[in-house]
C-alpha cells in the first residue's frame, strides 16, 4: 500500500529549505540582528518563494538552543514575521518549516502547526 501511495504523491508541490553556512549566507544582515545577544549555532536554513525569503536558524543561549524563524519581504528588505519555533532544545531541529503549494507551514515546539497562505 505504501509503495502505491508514493507513486501518486506529487513531491513537486513541496519546497524545503536549503542550508547555507554563515560565510556564504546573504541573509546575514537579517540574522545578525539576533546574533548580537547570542551566538549562531549551525548553519542558516533558507527558502525563497516569490518575493519572500524564509529563514530558520539556531542560537546558543545558556547551553540550550533557540530555534528562530523569520520571513523577509524581499521587495521591502524588511522582516515581516518572526517566530520562535523551539526553545530550550538540546539539538538541531531540521526542517522546522516548509512550503506546500503557496502555504508556509511552521512546526512550533514540536507540537503546534502554524499555516500561512503566502501571496
């Protein structure tokens, strides 16, 4: 049954973030707002959709990680949404957000789901 489902499932409707090192990340001007107080841990995850950039990154705070998400309007060069996805976590949380068609899906605290229609 699973193999039949996989063959008809359209993965092209989904978009997932890519990981960029801080040395090559053009989002550094936005992320640096958050790294003034706490250091960046791991690479910055990023996804571009139409006129928006969506980014996910982890900060080290007192031995624990904070997982932030920001949405940037590329036409205004402005952060339009910020959400703390996870607090006091011990390890990197991969794929805390993704797109399905034109819906942005955020996984918050490993138990809540936020869905935004984009565009």
